[in-house]
């Protein structure tokens, strides 16, 4: 398994070059050895009269800043922490995995995770072009590594690193998809495939001298042409805030983009009108019910107005008639109700409400 690049070694080499002193700044310059015979006799006692060379002063001032920037680099600090954990042999890895599987040993799980942290960094480093914050990718990859350790079966004959690599990539790819933009662009399997392969496929076809049409890309990637068109428009379009102010063509006051969008909700005037009409209909229905008597009154209240209406059979049993007779009475009631409402509210109003 190839280890990720050692950032500490590269920084140490830079510091060794800087600590070489002024001589390293002038190729070909030589420094004569200091001996007692060439030391001047009259050495000034006042420290103010001694001034170091400008190059030396500059280097001495830059070294602490370099070390400070190195200590403040979170990625370098994380790499130093990761390298403290030893790698495991195949036998040690198998023994720890068996302990975790059979005994639920959490200490064994911790050793398996920490021994493979370098693998997470190596895989996350390959996605640095898709997402700039490498530590975020490492964090998601570590979650995938823990899931892999939890589900790893040591009796399958597969190395943990080979099995965990799939989990690590899956978690990193999901994180990139969810955080590529504020609006998610890959929510289905076809969209995820297009997110990672659409630009590559278009570049590949263009290099071959073939026009990358949506139909051709859909056939090569085994997705629908509609998904290709949608993903291409999503990736090529930039995000726009709905609350961002926009200037009107006539140069008036700036308004938010959301204020210029059409609303799907019912206008407040229509909502109030529908509510008033509904209240009037309810009042007229109750007035009609007050004019009924005997069986019609009972059927109207217990079947047409009730939230839990009785069945035709139940009403027929109550009044000692057949269910067909109750159905006939109900049909006559509805016709009388319609005639009453038309006479009170007008035919046009009733037709609009029913529509």
C-alpha cells in the first residue's frame, strides 16, 4: 500500500536549506575557518558597535515565521499525529479483526482504525481537485473507515485496507455531492454517475472529433437523455441568491429576486371570497335542513351532514324499510337541496362553487 506524501520531510528539507546560513545564498562563496591567529586584537567592547550582516539578520527573522506557519498548518499537524500509529502486519490485523468480530473488543477496533488512517489521507488526496478542503474529506473518509471496520469479516480472506477503500470512497463521494453546491445536484444514481463522468465523457468525445450530443452521452453512460440535459444545465449554471437585490430596468429601487417570482399560492382576495362563499353555503344548507321533517330530516342529518354517516342498511333497519327505499329518499333530498340553493344563491354561483 502506497503511503501518502510525507509533508513533514519536505518541510524539514526546506528548513535545513535555510539554516545553512548566508553562505548558501551565494553559490561559490567559501567561509574561511576561524583561528586564534586571525582574531583582531582590538575588539570593541560595546555591543552596539557590532552589527550582523543584513542577510543573516533577515534569515534569523524568517526562521521563526516559517516554524510558526508550520505549527499552524492543521494538515501537517494531523499528519504528524497519524504517523504516530504503527502499521499492522497481516497476522496482527487478522487477530484484531477476529477479536472485534467474536468478542466485540473496542480496543481492537481502535487499533484497526488508527492503523489505516494513512489510507484515508491517501484516498482523500486524490479528490482534492473536487473539494478544496482536504481535512473535510479526510474526516468523512474516517467515518467510512469506521463503518468498514464495523462490517469487516476477517474470514473472507480479504485485507481490511482493500475492503475499507470502498467505504472510504463512498463516504467521500457522498460528501462531495452534498456539499458541491448549496443546492444538491446529484440525488439519484443516474445523476451521481453524470456528476462525476459527464465532463470527462464530453472531453473524451471532443478529443476523438465527435460532437458530444446528449443522446450520444446518454447511450455511452447508460442513462436517459433527459438526465444528461438536466445535469449539464445544473453544472454549467451558477447559483443565484433569491434574496440578492436586483435593479429594475427603469432604474428604480432594488428589489429581491424572490419578489419578482410568480407565486403558486392563491391570491388573498380569492381566498377571502371563497371563504365567504363557503360560509354562506353552510348557512343556507342548515336553513334547508330546518324545513325537513320525519324520515327526510333524519336521513339529511345522519347521512348527508354527519361526519360519520350511517349506511343505507342501518337507516333502513331503523325505519323498517329497505335500503333501496332509503337511497331513493336520499336522491330526492339532494335534488330538493340543489333546487333550494339555486333559488337562494343563483345558478351561476352554485356552478362556480361546484367547479
